[in-house]
């Protein structure tokens, strides 16, 4: 991003006695992983362009607890969740948007029973709503006519039944969308879910991310579009393992929209 965009914190908003339209939940990947930081920056650029009044928690944001819960540590999950809920409720947060389906699913479906009730949206859903309201313009730009395949994140697709928002955004980019054999409700996991992102895989014939990358490469895409930082990492590793990184890019949909005009 050439120009630097000021990202306000909830603490700053609170000090001014203001409430933002939406809280951007950045997530661990979006905050600390160098590749995923680019997704966060692209999304912030889009929010800025659409004149969305948003804020982040900054240092007050902690892991949602998804990896702990999926790895079987319910106690640690509840501790992490309660801390976050305390902060969110303290700021009277109503609406949250996040670029991570793991954060999205946990905040939306796991937090209510612990006292955290919010309207939670995945960034593709939020961008689609901005598009529908005419606040965001999406043009084909450099992706027009390019072959793109979209990998459904498990926690966006099968867990929350959202298949259309990301595809509608890709259609607005005027790409040639080619589906993998296994897609939508029959999609295959990238191999990172259930805290597998943070460990080496068990012994077997083939890593899941290689299997999924092969399915993506079969469609002969120029870009594998993703909507999750974990999927992005796993598919990027898969593309490298197949020595295709000069031919196939792995990009988040927010990055594609933000970069469509940057020629």
C-alpha cells in the first residue's frame, strides 16, 4: 500500500465518546503473519475507500480461542473467550467484521453462550453489502477475463453455509470463474483446520494441502482465490511444492478487489 491509512482503535473512539459503524477483528494471522498482514491492509484500504467508519481493538484483541477449542482445550478456549467478551461488551460492540473464517465462526457461533452476542460478518459478506449499498465500486481491472478458481474455507462454507458472497465479488471482477470438482458443500479442507495449522501432519500417503492444490491446479487457474488466511498459507505451500509459483498466484478476494485497479 503506497499511502498509509490511519487505523483508529476502540480506545480512541471511546475517548471521543463515539461508536464506529463496525469493529474490524484482525485475528492472529492478520496481525502477526507477514502474508496475512497484506490481506488486513487490503481490507482496510477497501473500508477506507468505501468511507466505512471502523475501528480495531489493537493490543486489546486476543486470540478468539478457536485453535485451543479445536485442539480439545475447552478450558483455555473459555478463558480466551471470556477475556475478549469482557473487552467487546465493555466497548458495547454490536457489529464485527473479520477476514478470518475461524474468528468469524467462533465469534458468531461459540461466543453467544458465554455472553458475547454480536452481529458477525465475514469480510466477503461485508464487502458484498457495501457493494449492494453502492458504497464500494468493484471493477474488473487487471483480473478481467482471467481464469480464477475459488477455494471454499470450511468455516465459511460448510460450517456457515456461505458460498455466494465470495463468488459474487469475483463475478464483479469479471473473471472467468472455474470451479474445482469438489466445491461448495462438497469442498475439501485445505488441511489447516482443527489447529492442524500449527503442527506437522501425521504420517500418511499425501498431505491434504497437496491434494487440494492439485485439484485447484487441474482447473488451470491464473489465481487461486481464497477467503481465509490459513487456506492462503496451505495453498501457497502447495503451489510451491508443485513448483508452480511463477504461474499460479494465491490471493485473498479482498486483495484482488483492492489491487484490481493497481496496474
